[in-house]
C-alpha cells in the first residue's frame, strides 16, 4: 500500500488557495484530505441544533463531492484528534501530515500533542500560515515587542504588506497527486449528537458593490452595508488572501477591518491569558453586579432599550448581529448593567455563526474598557443616541422590536443617567486600587 500524506483540514474548508493542501499536492503523491470533528470542542456546545455544525457538515459534503469528481475523497472522523491519529497510524502507512496553523490556546496545545505523536512514529509533520496575512511575530514594534494598540499596528502591517507580494496557492494544477479511492463514508450528525439546523447561511460571494460602499454604510444596521463574510473567514470557506486582495482593490476601510482580525489573533497568540482574564489586570478588580435577571433581560432582548433589544433578537433568531449593534449591546451589558464582560462574551460565543475567539474576546474587552486597545472606561454608549444616529428612520428597530411603537413596549430596566454614574463610580473605585 502506498504511503499517504494527510492534509488535516480545520479552519480552511476549501480546496483552493489553501497553503497546506497546495504544498502537499505539489510535493507529494497520495494526498488525502482529512477532517476531524473534535469531540472535545463539540462536547462544549450546549445546543444539539447548533447551526455551525450543520454548516461545517454540509461544507464537508460539498468538498467530498468535489474530490470524488477527480477520483479521490475526503476522510472524516469524529473523536479526540490524538486518538483519531493513533487509529489512523494503524491503518495507513503515513508519509506525512500537513496542516495550517491555528492560534487559539486549545488548538496550539492539541496540535502539539498530535505533532509529538506523529513524529514519535517517524511521520513528518509540516505546518503553514494560512488563516491570517501576518502571524505572531511578523509585525512587531522597533524594539521587537508586539503591538498592543491597533493604529500603529495597522500602519506597520501595511508597510510590511507593501513589501511582501501577496501569494495565492492555486492547487488546480496538481489534482493528479490526490489519493485515489472510492467515496468514503462520513459519520452522521446524529451519531455525533447533533441534529440538522434549518438556519440560513450567508453567501461566500464577495459583493463588490457592498465593498465599494462599505465606508458609507457599514454603521447602519438597517442597510445591507456589510459583507457578511465573517462566517466564511472563520471556517475558511473563503481565503483571507482573496478577501484582502479585494479590499486592496476596492475599499481601504474594509481593509482596515480585516487588519483588525490579524491584530486580535496576534494579541491572542502573544497574550493567551486574555481568554479569561482582562488584558489590563486592574479591570479584574471591578465589582461586577452579575445580576441573573438583568442578564436574561439583556440576552432575550427585553431591556426596554430598543436598539439593544433589536440587536439581541436579531442574534437569537439569525446567529448574526450587525457590528455597530454588537458594540452597543456589549457596552450596555458591561456599563449599564455592570455585568462581567465574560458573561456576554460567552453568550455571543454560543450564538454567533461567525464566532471567532480572538475577535469576539477583543471586541468584548474593547467594550468593557479592559482590552489592549480599548475604549476608555468613561466612554459609555447612550443607546438612544446611537439609535437616532445609526437607525434614524427606525427601520432596524421596527423589524426586530415591532411593539416599540405600539404602546406595549416595556419600560427600561435601568435609567441611563443612573446607570452611567454607577458605572463610572464602580470603575473608578476598581482602578484606584
């Protein structure tokens, strides 16, 4: 039996412009793509109908179909990755395992374990940069330390980018290198403890008109002024290089937003403690109220603040929330209700189709004032003023909070002026310690 080189797909669910897959196909024969439904990750999900699992599953079905058309297939397994590879070592003579790097703390630990197992069996392991343009140490300050403020990082990012040709990894010319096999079975959703979701998913197509006008309409939730590509960048059904190339061509504001993604991944890699600790340690001294009733009112969109409620209802129904509204809802939870940002971060993690640990964590710490490049603690969004400014016709609010104008809308759960003063006092006390 010929030796197989596995390409372990994770957050790069595509066959083109995928660096690990390209490198394997170019350098090896009998290349077999592999995906593992990581039971340790899936066991953490509370909803058996989690739409993200359906999205991944259907994407894998499509990849398998594409591979079958060229005489290969996709190997899909369910379990703990180390144990899956231990089993594969018994069934396949392995030449190598190629995969693209992940920067989340759990993933780096898992990948290290897998690498040690494989190398202990004489299997070559090669890893590549794929989900970012610049990783960990590629954009640093003059003193060799990581940036912790976005704007200077962005300027340096663009400088380095300008000196580095953007390379795409076109794999279409190397299809003869795929492992030849009949179609391989996949575990069912039910066998993994999940059921199919009927939630609609955004297209991976880059709408040039939206991108061209992104700087004009991105802050208005009633307008389709954002790309809705976050989910595809998260799972790698769209290459970040393709997105960056389009941003460079069409809109610098969108390019700057994509650079935020590299920035937050860099922060997570250098400072993994931010997963459950404030980047600025003093902010962990804040005496959060953590009121369950208030949290549930926020989570269900029943705060009496229409823009906040519209955002939370949109999230709960669709798995998406407009970015401007994400900032408003996060500010409301942490400032108006004085509830720990970790509660909100966790809730978003369970609901967002485009959930990305680094960006979600960075956004929540920004709103709470505790992050590396955060809004100052005394910046407290006024939800009514935000609604007037960014939903002036009330179209977004009417869509998600239809009772707002009916006279049946609930009263605010907290007075804005009172909440603002309470937040300022609480933050000041904590930061003086």
